[in-house]
C-alpha cells in the first residue's frame, strides 16, 4: 500500500509537465537537421574521433581540438557502438539531458523549500518554458550536460529534512563529470557556492573545518578525474595541444579573451531574454521586487549561488549568452520562491489583473499581426531587401493564427496563471521552430554540399576553405580527410597554384556574375552565400582573367534555396 501511494505521488509530481515537455522537445529537435555551427561542430569532432579511433584526444579537421573535454563525445560513442553512427542518438540524448535538468530542479526545490510543495511543482514549469534555455538545450552542445552536473553537485551540498550533512562523495562525482564536460568552468559554477557554505548551510556553519576539509578533498577528487583524462591526452596530442589544453584555453577566456570578448556589463541587458517569456509577466517582477528580509535558508542558498556566479561571469573576459545556462535552474527556483512568498504575504495581489500576463499577450498579438501583414508587404514589394522576411512570408499567415490563439489563452482569467504562461511559452517556441523549419532552415541545411564534398574527397579532390573552418561539413558528409584552412591573399594563391584540380569553399556576401557563370555550387548560408569554386577557375578570376569556356560547370543551386527571388 505504501509503495503504491509513493508511486502515485511520484506520477502526480511529474504530470503533466514532463510528458508535455518531452513531446515538444522531441518535435523541436527532430524538425530539422543539426544546426551550424554549434551542433555540426560537436558532431564533427565526435565523428572524427570515432573515425580515427581517437578515444582520448578530441579531433577537429584532422588536428587535436583543445576547446572542450570529451565526456559528451563518449556518451555519443556509447549509442553509436550499439546503433551505428547517426544523429539520432545525440538528439535523443539531448532531450534526456533536458528532462534530467527539470527533474533535478524539482528535487532541489524539495530540498531547499520542504514546507512549500508549490515551489517544487512550479519550478519545472518555469525552467522548461524558458525560451532561450529550451532552444539551446536542444543544440548538440555541452552546456545542457554541464547544467545537469551543476544541479547534481548543488543537490549534494543542500541540506534535507532528514539529513543536513552534505554528500561530499556525490559532490565529487558531479564535479568531476562537470570538469570532463566543459573543463575548469565547472569550478566557477559550483565552487563559489561551496566556499560560501557557512552563510546558507547550517551544518557547514556548525562544522566549518569538516565542511571545507571534506569539500577540498571532493574538489581534489573531481580534479583527479579531469587529470586522469587530461594528462594522457596532453601526452598523446603533442606540444601545441598540450599547451592549449593545460594553459591556453582557460587563461585565454578569463583574462583576455581570444574569442567572444565583451564588456563587464554585457550580461545585464540579456536577463530579460534569458527569462523570456516570464520577463513579460508583471507579477514575476512584482514578486522579485518584494523579496527581502528575513532571508530564508533556501533563499540564502540561491543568493550564494546566483549572485557570485553572475559577478564572476561578468568579470570573465569571454562571454556568450549560453554560458550561464546552468544558472537558469537557479533563476527558476528564485522566481518560484518569490511568487510563493508573495502569495502568502499578499494574497490580494493574485486577483490584480494588471499583474497578469497582458504584456506577453500583447507581444503574441503584435507578432500575429506582423505575420498576417508579411504576405501583403511581400506582394507589394516592401520586402525587396529583406530576404529572411520574404522567406517567412510564404507561410507566415497560418502561423499568425497560432499566435493569435496563444494571446487569447493568456487573457483567460482564473487559477493556474503560471502554467498558462509556461504552456504558451512552450507552444510559442515550438511554433516558431516549425516556422523556421519551413522557411529559413534551407539556408542552414548543409547536407547537400557536404555530400558533394564527400564525393569529391572520394575522387581524391583536395578541398580548401577560405577563412576558419569549424567542422560543419565533416559529420554531415562523413568526410574522411581534412579541409585546408586558407587565408585570402598569398596563402590562397599558393594553394590554388599547387592544387589546380582542387575545390575551394568561399563565403561572399553576394553572388557576382563570375560566380553565376563558373562556380560549381552555391546556396544561401546564414546571411551570406557558400560557393564551391574549381581552383583553376578561381585563380583566373582572382587574376582578372576571363576563364575559358567550359573551364567550369555552370552554377548549380539547390531547388529549395532558389525558390524565392534573390
């Protein structure tokens, strides 16, 4: 009887948010192929490791790749060893990782706020409906998996009703797995909240020596897990890889970023984007603004986690919007706690219509009207220089109906306002993803060009790429040879002279007459064009010569990319 009751309670705790989120996540992630550049690069590295049998050293374009640790690649290999190489298992894995985040946030809510079960019921809705988190958790990347280990590590430190003692063994394991997912940045996500333990953890306050002593041992154990991979990898990868792996990557991002350098305030204006759709809910901001003393234990935990990490990420030179994705769970918990306390202290505000989701409803309405207007604007020539809007206009009217209905749902009165907003957020981002798939995905789909490159490599044709190559063709075409990275100038001219039978990938802003007459292939790609040139023809064009007739086939463009006037 007791086990049946527990099983019933568990099902109630997961219904209906978990099956709903899984359904929409599966629809979104299988709507189109892997997205360049993040997903295609991650899959490309895994494919090259698999192809070369390089289980320790990640490989990108034939060279050791020092940017990331290998745990997510190893998880791919586990599925590929059973079902063969494809993107099916990585996509399913990413959905499972997203679901694991929601389950861990619910468990952490129960641990932090045991007397407020509403928070545990609401936190997964809040986290699962965050538009930015939903989209990036479904990119084949590292940050979703990192978020799982961050939440698990914090769950190990948080006190429970029956046990205040931290689970340092679990903390060490989660820390090590996080380090093997994305390197030392894991310490930034969980190390600061551990160091501030006596401010929020009663056991840590009473046993400071044990807290810091056992915690230090756990950190050393986690670092030992990382070094168990990093030291053999550094030895196998060669001197340059060794220097970048052990010293260059972390220092290059923290002190003076070699990529994504931003000012210290850069994350602050991104907060409304990270919290969308709840950033357009006045009740959420009213609840957050009302937070204050007395600070409860769970509230202290969230402050000790979120505030130092936000400051630390702001001080780090390299910044990307998805770097703080592991903290979205903390933001969801903080918002759920603020709403719960507002309900307790100011129950009259629950009926205040001005605190309802009318700004989000207005946003959906304006979006619907815009989608209705696009076909008319396109037909009257007002979108002549807006290719993306012209593409969207082909199907926009029917999707405008969807957002009009979502606006109506938001204006309904009664209980369950948070769940209505979460439902609209999830459906809204799924609908947007479907519209993108029908209209703009063709400008991101690299399957055809990757197949052409694979066929050329099978014939022994050397291939060069003007600019940095990020592995976007390797997995999709199952390429087995590197693509030469060429800088426009003397380096490119030398390569063209040495490989007259080769192909060159270029990325011009627009297609000129020479490309139309003599390029092998072209398609729109992320706001520019990707063009395949025969090396001999490109050499003539660069020298100002007119290529002789028949020197290169006429331009071939995929039908989908040519369907809309250029």
